[in-house]
C-alpha cells in the first residue's frame, strides 16, 4: 500500500466547475474578449492560468497578467464558495487515513484558496499537507508534488497522485510518482483519453479510489 496519497483538487476532490466557469467569464469580459463558453472551460480546468490565457486565448503578457488578476479577484470573492465535494469523498479520505496513509493535496490553485476551500468543505482535517500555486504562478504540478513529498518526509516510490487531467498525469510522471486516474472529473471522459498517459490504475468514483488504494500493495501487479 502507498504510504502517501496525493490528490489534485479540481475534478478530483471537489466539483469546482461553477466557480471556475464564472471566474473565466468575468476575466475575459474585463480584458474585452468574448467568453467561448462551456467547452473552453472544460478544456481549461486543470491547466495553469498563464497557459490558458496565453495559448488558448491568444493574450500577450500584459493582457494575461490582467486576466489572471481579474480571475483571482472573482475567485477570491465568490468562486471559491461555488464548489461541492464529490459523492463518497469524505468516506474515501476517512478510509485512507484509517489505513495509515499520509494525505496531501497538490493543486494549481493559489495555496490560500485551496486551504480555505478544503476547510469550508470540511475536508482539511484529513490532510497532512496542502501545497498550491505560489504568488508568481511559477510552480508546475511536479513542483507541487515534490513539495508535498518533502513536507510528508516521503520518497517518491512510496507515493501516488490521484487526478483527473493530462496535467496531473504529466506532473506525476515528471515527479516520478505513480498515477491513479479518475474518470468522474473533467479530464478523462473517454477510454481513449487515457491511452497516451502513463496510468498506474483508474477509478470511476471516490469509493473506488479508496478500494483501489486500500487494496494496493507496492510491487503488486496493477
């Protein structure tokens, strides 16, 4: 069994779609761009904000900085309250803690927002460490995973990341930890979406996450 289980937040621990949707709509309005709608938001969730605004929206550096500022202003005031916990997640985390796992959250959200949201949703007490984006938006998913492992005093061979997006899969691979892909979130909606990523195992619900991890022994066939 893994000694340390790290979780992504958006699309993994929590359904944060509503707050992210409204934050992107507000940010794009403030820089004078048309909001593309739901398909854009679903593609953007899980990605670093600079990448979304620069590559998906075609913004220059100045526009990107303003868009990120506006996004976070909305998210701080309203968006962080527009989220819910996935069914079965409280029980999942409880089972993992009872099994002796160290739990961490590694998220591209601003770290202060992540902690506030986990506390509001009554998830924070389960976690031994929470790591999120720095104020300069310079950290990658792999950086956050490594910081969690350092805080938990855990080796990468003892850890697994639970996530729902290609950014989670890539971050886990770069950091050298196993990856459990969940299909109930935003990113992996079809079997084909997983094929190009190094996935250790999959789960289709929070309950299945706990079942897979609590029954998992390192070195065992997956």
